[in-house]
C-alpha cells in the first residue's frame, strides 16, 4: 500500500478527548455528570451539529445547552474553554506524525468536527504541535463527518482527488472510516499510538 498523505481525526486520534479534570469541571458548571455534559455538547444534538457547521454562534449554542442543562446559570466563556480543554493533544501520536512528515515527506492533515471557538483555542494553545498539518475543520467547510461530502473536501484539501488511494484516513470510529474508504481512500480504525505506529510500518511511505 503506497501512501503519501495521512489524514487523521482530531478527538480520539491526534488528541485525547473528554479528558480530566476538565470534563468533570464542565459537568459541575452545567449541573450534571460527565455523561450528561458530553450529551449536552454532543455533535449528535441539533444545536451541536449547527455549532460545528458554523450555522449558529457561541451565544446561541450555549443558550440551547442552557435550556437542556440542569443548571441555568453559567458563564459561556468559562464552559467554552473547559470544553476546549477536554481535548488534549496526544504527545505520542503527534511525535509519530511529525516523524512521518519530516523523515518520509508524507503530507499530514487533521479532519475535525469542530466549532470556530474550539478550533481557535487549538491554534492558540498548540501552534507548534499543529504545524505543518493540513487542517480541515467542519465549521470552515460546511460539512461534518461522517457526511460523504466531508471526505470529498478532505481529498481536495490534500490535493489527492486524482489519487485517493494514496491517502490514509485514520479515525477512532469505524463509522467515520467507512465513508473515506467509499471515496477511494485507505482507512484505519485507530486504537492507540503504538498500534498506529506498527500499522504505519507496514505501509510504503513516499513523499507527497
């Protein structure tokens, strides 16, 4: 399998998601438990999808959460930052990706179902870690995974519409990997950094 581009999911691959202590702190602010907090900000909720597609702003999003939350009084800026901090870049995965890029010349990218606020937080807090990656955030392109058009945008962004088979898409959800395979990409369901490193060793990596 010849690969010149690796595109990865953010939360669950490049970053560990729903990390502590921030998830518990978010849950406390919202007056719920950890599972409840995750459900309130989930991309499966209508307001969650709309926020990640940039169809509503931060104020509208947290107003929708407030209507569903046990606690009605909280600071939008505080909960927004706590939510952003629940995603912590995985040092081992990042080290692997930077090595593959610098040593083999392989393009590296991140595909994310992210709202504008969390994306800006990522770029502000982790600028070195995110370089020199191709970034494909949902709020910017108008699609979310696993919608098939999102994967068309991924191929356009990495310049591989004509050779999708040279792109490896990595995600911790099989339901998000399958549409990439349907678009002609290679797919891999992520488990952990060590397993990903072992899988990448089986590939023929070439410069993009």
